[in-house]
């Protein structure tokens, strides 16, 4: 039987990963030259903040006294470079999608279960979009997975 403590712990991990993804996307937004891509990455970071906020609310409903999950911090000048942050963000988005899928069955609350399903799909899409930005493909152009793979192999 899945306990409430286990679900609270799992949600805490998902919140921590969302907050790390937010920070990585903010850092990665310093990389692209196209101002539209900068704004796009910044908006993705803002969405991660919203996801963490909603997950925190669900977590507090399960356990009122649950400790807050801190934002990750890097010592001044020690964080990843924008290019590296973009790659790390893509990898983390892929991992998060899988973690959301594996957490769906744990949630008894139908709203939380639906939210986890939506986030799994969204992070799959986000990983593909970040991969396109990292590969040098414009995110405002029509792209597919085959084109991204071609560019990635050429790099």
C-alpha cells in the first residue's frame, strides 16, 4: 500500500526537479541570440515555477507540516554555462516526463493524477523543443524529430 508520506516525498522530489529545471532554463536563456528564443526559454522557466507551485499545494494538502523545498543555488560564478544549462535542461525535462508518468498511479486524487499526466506530456514536448534550440534549429520554424537528429549528428 502506498502511504501518504511516500507520495509527499515523491511530490517533494518532483518539486525540486521543477525548480532546478526553472533555474537551468533561466540560465540557458542567456545563450540564444534570437530574442524570441530568449523569451521562449524564460517563459518555459516561468511555467516550471507554476508547476512547482501547484505541486506544492497538492503536497501541503497531503501533509500540512511538509517542509518547503528550497530553490537550488550555485555559488557565484560556479553555475553551468548557458550552453551547458540548455543541455542539462533538456536531459532533466526528459527525466521529469518519465518521473511524472511513474508517479501518476500513486496519486489517489483524480485532479493530481490528471495534472501529473498533463505534465508528463508537456515535459516530453518541452524536451523536444529544447533539443531543437540546442541543435541550432529555430523554435519558430516547423521541425520534426528527424530534422533535429540530422542537425545533432552534424554537430
